[in-house]
């Protein structure tokens, strides 16, 4: 556990940080839930907002039903939904001694590491136990009890699923800080440090055999807001 | 009976029962987890199915007063140990001590393996949401911020030579390498992260001895030992890439020693109360933990201080070093 956790802190978190140097979140606005990217809620420095390519979006669901954005351009907006789930990818990444490039490793010399980055963002706007059930595809991080009943300083238990099954040994972060790995039942408790926007992320790395990258790096972020 | 200093040195043999104190390296379950003391009891149990190997040196250098008579010079208490996590909340330990108690030239120097010690440790915690519970198998860094507790109990086995004789053929119980009978320890500890970098550790413990009749007919019962320890550890730096962490530690130890009894009568020049302060460091590298501290008595109320050269409370300093590795 100790060695595995330290390894995860050192490698998984490090790789995850490279893959997503900025955060994605959904902002409730009059025009709808708006997808932003940047450092507004990040613990490290950077621009408040950073534009993104709307083509990042691979799929969107309200509950289990597929939905489309309200507009096709930046920033993407979605109709309000109790559980909105977005699948995004920034594609392949390759790190060399000189740079990190947003491309597959094919044909690139002196590759140190390479990965494909996939991110899922789940936003809950209210508590309903049915909303916390896994949909059964990909990586999911969900609360096991009502998070809206909590305040800053309280602990929330979450459960991580992969393909609908509890996923053990997955690194989970609060904001940008890794807080541990999930147990055999996929569960872990995290302390909510402040009011406002909450972002809890699970990151899992698996080997890739497509020849374009060494590993697939998947991150699922659970987002909800607590009153300030 | 004679040599109060020797009797008092023997009291330090209680160290095996408390040797888990240095095992505290496992208390830092991650680079950002709680810190651990140098010598006092940690409130961390071993992970289930994992073993811990441990080595500790306690080097005591004594103040000397009489240039015309051989006095206690120094003592080195080596301790090797093995621990195993039977469950996430119960750990067992076996300690094998080796003692080297050296007098000035003309005195009696005693070296050898001392009594084996066994110890069990039960770990539990308090979580504001789930209440009291035995230590779970998996805890996040946020779980590790909760109050953690242990109760521990142990006993020595009379495997050391209690009836070793000096050059004159006499038995000095204080220099013997065993108590002749088992001694017993009981204690409790508590730990809490006060901030992301600062951890408080507390310990209360006691050791009780049995009367033993030596081969020459003398009956000795060593005095009770009661301890109250507190430690603050502060994370100075952590390097996730190198799996390295360095903590500064400040430890305060209160020790109450009861008076020894020889043939049922209280012995002069034994027992007392004292407070030690020990600054030190603890470093973690992957699964290794190394601790180093220098301990000095800062307050003493010995029963007959002028007779207690070589006793606890009469050290110039004690150097505490330990290294442990989790397998």
C-alpha cells in the first residue's frame, strides 16, 4: 500500500499533471451550464480562462441519455441537468527531452513517455441516489451519500468504477492534490476543504497497444457546488 | 545489595518493551501523511500482511563525578526487531536486545543478549462521520488527519542470563542480562495532524517487574516505570519524485521510576522523576525510515541524586538512532 501509493503519487499524479495542466469545469450561467477551461479553481498559477477546441467533446449525456450542446462553438453550453456527463479527449501526447507535444509518438525520436489523455466530467446539481449509480462504461467517480448535506471540513466518501465495476488502487485527488488510492471496493474518503465548487478526480493509467502511445490516461472528475 | 547505579541501569532494560517507539516510521503512510516521533510510541499500526525490520541504538553517555573510583562510562542498548501486521488494526512485534554497559577502567563491564520481548498493538481511530472504528485497511490522506489511537501490551521472556557473575564471582542484578522473570508493559498512544505539516503524538505507558530470587539468594524487585511522552513532528520537505521526506521532531518525555526493593526493603539511591527533551530528525526514503535524536535530561528529581551516578537522569546525553524498513 505504502509503496504503491508513493508510486502513484510520484508517477500517476505527475503524468496526470502533464496531461491536464489546466482544469475543466461546468459553470452554471443563465444561458446554461457552460464548459470552461483554466485555473480559476486551481491551486497553481495560470490564466483564469483558457480557450479550448470544442472538438475536445466526444459525447455528452444527461443521466444515461445522450444530449448535444446548445451551441457548437466555444464555450460549449448545455441545458441544465441533474447529472451531466461530458467525455472529452485532448488526444495523444508525447514527451521528449526537449518538449511535450500534443501528438502520437509515431515517428518522433527520443521519446521519454507517451500517452493518450481522456477526461470525463460529471456534474451533479442535486442529490438523488439513482444519480450516483454507475452507467457502466469507462471511468466514473460518484458519491456514496448526499454531498449537498456537507460543509467545508466534512468528509465525503466516493466510489470509483471502471466499466461499472468498483475499481481498486485508483489515485483520487481533491482539486489538484492527490489524497490517496481507492480500496478493494473502490471507495475512498476525502475532506471537502472549502465551500463553493468541488472537484474530485480519479485517474487511472492502463497500457495501450495501438502503437501511438504507451499508456491510456483516463481521468474522471466529479463536480458539484456547496453554498458559500 | 550494592551499586545503585547498576540497579538503575537495569531499569533501562525496560527498553525492549517500548522498542516499538522507534518503529514509528510506518506512521508516515505517505509523503503528506502524519509524522512520527523519534522514540515515543506512534499511533500507527503496520499494514496487513506487511513486515517491518527494525534496528535501534540508544547510546547513553553518563556524567562522572569521582575521578578516584570507576564509574559508569556509557551504555549502548542495541535493539533488533521484527513486526508483522496481522490485520490493519493489530500488529505483533518481537524484539531481540543486545546490551553493552561499560564502566570506567577498574569497573565491571557487561555485554550480551538480553531478554526477548513480545508486544501486541491494537490500533483504532475516531472519524467525525463514522465514529470509533478499528483501523481500516485503506485510508486516504484525509483519513490520516483524524485522531488515531493504539493500546499496546507486552512482556519480556527470561532468555537473558540473569545470574551472570562478575570477576569476583558476585551477581550484580543491575548488570545482569535478564530479569529472571517476565516483566509486563501496558500503554496507549494518540496522534493527530494539527496541520498539513504538524503532527502531535502522545503516549502514556507503564512497566511492572516481578521479584526474582537470584542464584546467590538475593531477592530483587525493580521499581515501577511510568511514562508520559509528547512529540511534535513537522514536515520540513517532501519530494514525491524521489519518495523522500524529512521531518524535524521535538520530543518531551516524563519518566517516573519507582524505588527498587532488595529482599523486600526499598533500596537507597534508586528511583525518581525526570523530564527529557529530545530534538531530532526523521527521514523517509521509499520504504525506509531513519531517525536520529539527542536526548538530555532537563529536569530531575532523583530520590538520592548523589548516589545515582550512571542512572537515568544522570546522562550527559543519549543518542537515539533507529532505522526500519517495511517489506
